[in-house]
C-alpha cells in the first residue's frame, strides 16, 4: 500500500517537474540546480496535496463544529491571515528547500567523513525486520517504526521548547495565537523551526530514513497536526484520545494557564506535549485529559498581566521573537 502510493507520487512528481519546473529552470539559466530542484518539486507537490486536504476535509469540520465561536472581526482575520502565510511558506517547501541548500552539504560532509572512518549508516527498518516474520508489507512496518521514533524525539524537543527560557522566547510565538485554526500548526519562529528541523534531519540520516520516507513522515505528521490545531469541537473518545492526539487534547496544551505553565504560576512547564501519540505524555506524567478546553494564548498577553505584544504580521512576529530571545522585548 505504501509502496503503491510512493510510486504514484513519484510519477506525479516526475510529470510536474518535466512539464513545469525543468522548462522554467532552463528558461532562467538555472540548469545547474536541476537535481536539487527535482527534490524541491516533491516538497511542492506534497504541500499542494496537504493544502487541498485541509480545505476539503478539515475546513468543513471547523465550520460544522467550531470549538471557539467564530467572530469575523478584523483582529481575528489578521491573526489567521498570518498563520496562512506561515503554512504556505512551510507546506509548499519554501522553508525546507532553503534549509536543504544551507544544511544538506554539512550533513553530507559529516556522514561522508564517518563513512571514511568506518562508521556505516544504520537502518532501523532492516534492524526490526526479523521481529515481523511473515509480514509482506515491510515498507509500512518500517514507516510506522520511523514514525514512532520521530514522535518520541518530537515530544522531548517540545518539552525543551517549554523548559528553556531562550527556546521558549521563540516558541512562544506559536502559543500567542488567540484564535487557533487548522493553519496554526506552522505558526513558528523560523529560528525555532530551523533548530527542530536540523535535529530531525540528523536523526533521519542516522537511522537510515530514505528521502522519500522522510517526506512521507513529514506529510503524515503535518496533516495530523493541522487537525489537532483545528478549531473543531471534536474528541476521539475515552480510548481514542489516548491513542492519537486530537483537537481537544491539543487545545488543552494551548490553553492559557495550563498548556505551557506549571501550577498556573507563570513558570514554564505545561501539559500535553505529544505531537501524534499521547502515550508519551502518559508515560512521562504530562498528560491531562480532565481539563475543559478554554481560551488559548499566553497569560502575559492578557491586559491584567501586562498585555505583552507578540506581533500581528509575519515580520513583526519574527522580529519580536528575536528581541525576546535577547531579552529586549
């Protein structure tokens, strides 16, 4: 099943590249980056598919059962418009391609040096293959194994974002959205995303994730995160909410006074850090299933707690994030 989808996706990527991207590169005299542009075409196609799914499936859910009453005020429209910009930058591959050109040569040099010194790559899917005798779709089993590993790492990265003051100064941008929607997932400071992506890319290389597998892992994760951030009054039930992160579980994480604080005292901490699988919160004591969803945001945004400004537009939010990092805002 997974191999069938990847084959279909590869054919679509080839068609898009040959019919649109490659002629454009030749036209502007950029034939030297054709190989890298082909990879970028994959991210572009994956992003288009994600946005289409969001508009066709998640958006109707938001209109059907909104968790937060929708008021079409200018302030709300500006807040969501900024999130849409973040989504387009990330889902259409703009940010990832920029990271690829900046960082990939470093990873190639590092792993090339390790190979020369006798440190070969390790493949997690091959290592666990003997555990599943008789399973025909080994690609799917390997994919699920990689997904679990990445989600565990993501859990601890998320804990770090809420534990260290400097990291929280950047990550706070994500939590400053008072009107969460399916677009909010990518509302992050670019430096925050860079740190996270560097770590995940390094892990992917270290455990033998193939490029097409890595893309599939990112796409699956991002789609589920779009749902978990959606303005939807939806619970997966007593059992389901303990198996997969949903809108109700994650909205608690974004709730003022509990999602990113300990004891409601303004100190960093929080609950419900899991990105995909709540089992990590359950194992490490950070899960909260008993809290009703309430307003989202950060306590210091409230007028009675200082009314801190996190910025309305993309550039203002990025600038203020850097100023917070250096203690200037």
